[in-house]
C-alpha cells in the first residue's frame, strides 16, 4: 500500500501547449535526453520530418510531415516518473488535442520569444484554464532576437488573463544573449562559456564574486528589470501556481539545451502529482487502492501492420496489472485487461503495471467509447463527462459508390466514435454532415475510409459555421434555412449551423424563446 502511494506521488503527467514552430518537438526531445528515454537527439524530430518511416502511424503523417496523432512518452528523472502527452503540432488540430488536456495534471506552455502568444496557444490555454490546472511557461529561442521580455510578460498577462512570475530572466537576447539570471535559485547561468556556468548570487541579488559579465550593458539592464519585477511584479505563490492562477515563467533556448535542465528540475518541484477527480460517487482519491481510469482517446490502426485499435486510458487511482478484471461502467460489463501497451519513446512496449497518473493503451476491438470509465473495485461509478468541443468546419459527405453503403456506414460509425470528428444529419433529409475543429480531420477521415474501409467518398465543403445546440427536444423545422441550417447530432440533439455571427445574432433576436448553447462554453 505504501509502495503504491509512493509510486503515485512520483508521477507527473503533462502536455505541452504551443503554436506550431514554437519548439515543442525540440523541447520534448531535450527533456527525453535528460531522462534517458531516447538514445540520441533527433529521434523525435526525425519522425516529424518523415525520415522515421518504419513504423509510422499513418501514411498521411509521412506525406505531410506532421504529427496527426497525440502520443505518450514516459521518462524518469530524479526518481520522478514523467508522462508527456503530445498534442498535434499542426495548425489544424482536432478535438483529440483538446481532450488530451483532460488527461493531464499540468501543462507546459512554450512561447516563441519573437512571436509571443499565438492563436493555437491561446485556444489550448483556455482549455487548461477551464480545468484550473497549473501552467508553466517556457519562453524559447532566446538565442535569436525576440521581443523585449517585459513586453512578452505583459502580453501573457493581458491576453491570457493569468498572472506571471518569472523564475529567471534573460541577460540579453539574440547575438547578445549571455545567459539567465535565475531568481529562484539565486544564481546566474552563463550561455556558451567554457568556465563554470553557474555563478551564485548574494542576498542582495548581486554576484558573490565579481565577474566580467558585470561590465556588460545587457547584464546591467537585466538587473534593472529584475529590480522592477521585485518591486512591482507578482509575488511568488505556490498556491496560486497550484490553482492555475499564476504561471512560473522560464526563459531559455531548447535548441541549445540552455535553461532546459533548470526548467525541468524546477518544474518537477512544483508540478502536482495526480489529483482527485470528480465522479458520480464523489472525488476519487488517486491514492486509493482500487483501480479506476477513463478513456480520453481512441485510435484505430495506429500501425498498419497491426490493424489494431488502441483506447488510451488515464489511470486515476490504484494500480493497473496486466490481466486484471475491471467493470466498464457504461455497460456494467466485466472486462479482462490482458493486452496493454505503453508508449515509451518510439517503441511500443507491453505494460505489466501502471499506477494513477500513467497513461496506457488498451487493445480494443470496439468495446470502448471516449469518456468511458473503467473501475476495478466493487463500487462502480463514472467520472465526469468529458467536454464536447464545438466544431468550426463542416462538410457534406456521401459514398461515391452506392454499392459500398454498408462499409461506408461502418467506417463512419467507427471513426466518429474515435471522437476526432463529429457526425450530424440534416434534420429533414438525413444527409451526413461532418464537423471538425480543423480541416485536416476531413483529409484524415477521407484517407482512412479509403485505406481502412475501402470506400471512396465525396466531400462537399460547407465552410466554417457557428454551431449552437438547442436546449429543447423539439424545434420547428421551418426555422431551418441556408443561413441557419437545422441538423441533429449523433445523440439526436438539435443543432443550428449559422453562417456567421450576424446570422446567429439575427436568429436570437427573432427567436428569443429558443435557448442556444455550446457544449463547452468559451469562457473568454
Ligand atoms: P514545434 O514542434 O513546436 O512545431 O517546433 P520544433 O521543435 O519543430 O521547432 C521549430 C523550429 O524552431 C525548428 O527549426 C527548430 O530547430 C527551431 N527551434 C527550436 N528551439 C529553438 C531555439 O531555442 N532557438 C532557435 N534559434 N531555434 C529553435 P526548423 O528550421 O523548422 O527545423 P530544423 O530544420 O531546424 O529541423
């Protein structure tokens, strides 16, 4: 029992949120280097550029050189077991990306110092902020000229609405980048020097022993800015970090492996171990002995050679053991968990044991659905429902060959269950409409129906729409028009697809009695 608790408390499970090109792949690779999970730098990167073709998950990944799927990596550092859940880095991302954030206990936000807060970072940040999880910020690419650090900080606070506390501060930037002044560890870390790289500071925040860096104007400027932060900045507060109200900010350069270790060590010190989660029978204690977890992602045919389907489960309490029996709360059915895989760097390895905080992949033959709860103890309960995210793009879809209808419907149902796209039907004519958060999902869908179900489809783009669910069981079909199309989701709930903001407002003015909502309210 004590051992199990120690194991659970040693878990740190997080995802990296960023806009494409901010340096997520590079930072992940460097973190894995410290943990010794990969043998050489470049492995993760190579996969991205398509050189890593042997067991590539999908043809489309190779074709486009992007990561379509989220993967899970685990490494160990200073007796802490770190799980990183990857989020697709392309500008088109899916509900999967959002949902991955439901399975983590904290997030690392990477910002490109030259670009500041970008669109995708903002979207992902909002989902993390909705959950109130701790967010740690890494401002990257200090070896290049970027925006002034004070400006980046105020943008962070204004755009994201979160307080910040710089744990360290850059000394110069670009060609003048000399290192970081580490407020938290009271030391200066020098960039690219052969001599000892960490210079201790005294109580007044000055170097204990004089060093030539003191002559440099960028160092003097950094000292002035730090004084400003000491006087006017937010105070450091662990509670505020825990509640996701204050983000510790780190500066560095992932590519140059500078500031990364300091970041990792400080992150691991403050990042929370698995927390309790709400369920139909109250908060489930991660330290409890009974196994429980929920499925946040289902991935079909990850490896074409295997033709399998993997359900990713986040363990929330207790311990997973291969071959154990659990109850699928939705159906009450008993299931023996005999085939499981965990994703350690590039290799799939079989997992025999895993505890709360870990993510495992379960071999699935169509048993699981996204959001399913699995419980090992006598009490059966369900975890809080995962939020549904509002799709923004829509296409009408039909099978090219009428004789392939059966395969078409089967493929459609299975892929929709994975949750990366949402299925709707027109209210009157039952035509299929797909909705997604990003355009790429349609391409992936088309590609997979062809390759996995041998069905060619026709997709007629409908463009971007504003989807709003109707809070009523009945809707007058006459309200459906070109600008406000009435459809049903796969649970037969009515949804209007509005052409634009204007159409939505016009509709609301004309029909004040109809209450509209979004599955996950945008809190901004
Ligand atoms: P992503 O996963 O967030 O999309 O970003 P990724 O790590 O692939 O990094 C995007 C680009 O930024 C890469 O360059 C990478 O080398 C570069 N980069 C990452 N960290 C740093 C840094 O600290 N400093 C500098 N100067 N560059 C950094 P690329 O040219 O797109 O790829 P490559 O040709 O270098 O592989």
